């Protein structure tokens, strides 16, 4: 096995060293079916299947994976014998190039839709160039796909974008060991000036480790770094310094910061203009007092609950479609349940299809208090629910939702939604006030 994959975990899963957690799990499912002893009759099937399970347990855990990815640094105390291969330097997980400033880095992207949100970790040994590219790619994914799930999509997206903007996470202990190993390999290969500069990098990481109650491993590491630097100094190496290619204010930082400032600037401007309009509306028109023309005040008549539905029929005693309205978009599989079980009022509900040419009601139904109703066979597309509280006359609408259908080997997968018409903590759909002309 290679030093990058000492136990063959990446190889047996058939994945790259920069694979995400979801890539690892997907690869495991595929390989598990191929290597399961009940299906695979090869002599080594059981052994390979056990290795596959080991690979999943290690690589799907960020901490265990970090230790595995940097396991080559454990060879730093072992000087190869004459008949052994020389030590290999750490290389970038993406481009396979040797860097004088390798870093073990962890950064993230977020993808979400409706009530599903996924935060994926990207980790490995990177050179600074590949790290910048991977971070920008992860942040772009988050900007495009991270916001669309409630409630965690926006929360995770903001958190992830800030972490990525500042270069992701770079564990001090892991990078102290990694850079010390790299310095040791350079020294072994007689590149003493580079070894000295990289050892100084290792010392910076080691000095950031906690000093109180430090583990024996940490104390040994600091002592080894000091010994290497002292040995190189005694040998008269040129005490050069590397240009820090991992500086905070790099190209990736400025790109991400610029995008964030632009987006939040646009949002802040929109909120400011909206608040300004609300203030103007509350203060009346822009005419001066002498210019205003008195107009008679028109009072809207008080709401009275209608005894009949809009088509002149009595309201039914049970949840059902309202007579006189056509049932449209009925050739799908999706369904939505409207839950009115904890409301003391009857409701008149319309399911609206949201299309490019406008919105149109496709199902109209009535739900008594303390009841629910399920609309079935909904065609795939975008919808929202609009309803009237028949006791108060208040009109409301839900946020939009998308009904989806997908053909799989096991049949058709389709969407199932539930909307509650009462306030609950972390409710499944938000509601908004609605004008009469929109109902």
C-alpha cells in the first residue's frame, strides 16, 4: 500500500483522497453489495468485506480519518535501513505534489431543500493552491444550494461561509506533526535549508498547543522539533524563511469576503428601503398639512361569517372538496395533508399551483375545526396553500413547496407534505398574511 493509503481504505472503496463523507457512504453501499460474502464467492471475499467495513468506520469519522491521513508521520522516529525505501514526503491529496508547506485542513459545504439540510466536510492534506480552489468550490456550492431548507439551511450556510472564508479548520496538533515530518524528510534528503524553514513552521504549530497538562506525545513532539532545529543550526544551514502561502488575506479570502459584503449589502439596503416605506406609510402622504385634501373616511364593514360557501351551498359537516370547483392537476402521486386538529375554527382552503403565467387554484376544500384533510394525486410542480379562518375572516398563505416524482428501481418516489394550521415550535411551514384579491 502507498504511504497515502497505508491500509488500503481509499483503494477498496474506490474513492479519491479528497472524497467527502457522502462520497464515502455512497461508495460503501456500492462496494458492500459487490463484496458481500453471500454474493461474492471469491476466497478472500470475507477478508475484503471486513476491510471495507473498517474503511467506512475510519473514513466516515473526521477525527479518525485525520489520523489515518497523516499516519505516515508516525515513521518520523524510524530511520530506514539500507535495504529499505527512503521515507516519502507528504503530498497534496488533490494534485499529489510535494509542498514545503503542507496543511491538514477541514472545510465544508451545505446543501438543503425544504426540510432537509446536509453539511458535508472536505478534509485532507493540501497544498495552498489546491486548498484555495477547494474552499472556493465549497463556498460556491453553499451560496447556491445552502439556503433552501428550514430552519437549518440559512444557519449552517452563514456558519460555513465564515469558516471557509478564514481558511477552514487546521488542527494545530495534526499540522505540528505533519510539518515536522515534512522537515525531517527534507533533512533526510539533505535539503537542509528547506528543512530548517519547514521545522520553524512546525514549531509555530507546536507552540499553539496547550502547555498545561500537555500529553507526553505533545511534549515529545516539541522536544523533537527543537532538537531538529538545533541540529540543523549546528550544521550551519542557511536560516531562510518561507513566504507564507497560507496567509489569511489571500485571494480566496478576498473573493469570499467581497461576495459576502455584496450580498449582505443588497439585503441591508432592501431592508432599509422597506422600513423607510413603512415609516412613510404610517406618517400618511407626502403632502404638507395645508395641501392635504380632506376625504371622507370609509369604514370597512365588520366581518360576518358566511352561512353558505361561495357557490351558495351550505358548509358541509365533514372535511371534503367544495362543490362547484373543478379538481385539477390530478395525474400525480404526491399528497399534502392539512392539519386543523387544534383549531377551534372551520377553514376554507385552496391549493394553488404556481406557474410561470401566474397562480391558479387546483383544489378547493373545507375542513371543520379539529379535523384534517389529505389532498392526493397531486401532479409534480410548485404549490402553496391559501386559507380563510371562517370565524375571524383572516386570510393566510403558506410558503411555497415543490411536489416531486422520481422513478426508481423500487417504483415511483413522490413527495408527502403536512401543513399545520396552528402555531407549533419549529413548525413545518411558515404562514403569511394574504390580501383578498390573492385568495
